[in-house]
């Protein structure tokens, strides 16, 4: 139980950052900057995936 709470607290900041980043990607998409939007979406996915992978690999 403690591990789940700790993981959720650690992942809170990257998830909040990715939500903000995704909204910026949507803005870019609507403005016609599709390549920039795809790059921003990739950055958002990476900002959540990397810390999550580190947590998962550290627990094994």
C-alpha cells in the first residue's frame, strides 16, 4: 500500500506537466503547426514514461 501511494506522489508532478504540455500541443495543432504538435506530444509522453520506467525497473 505504501509503495502505491509513494509511486502516485512521485508521478504527480510529471503527469501535471504532461497535461500542460498536451494543451500546448493541441494549441499548436489548431494553429497549423502539426510537426511541432507531434513533437510536443512526444515530449509529454516521454515526461511520464521515463519516470514511470525508472520506478518500475527500480522495484524489480
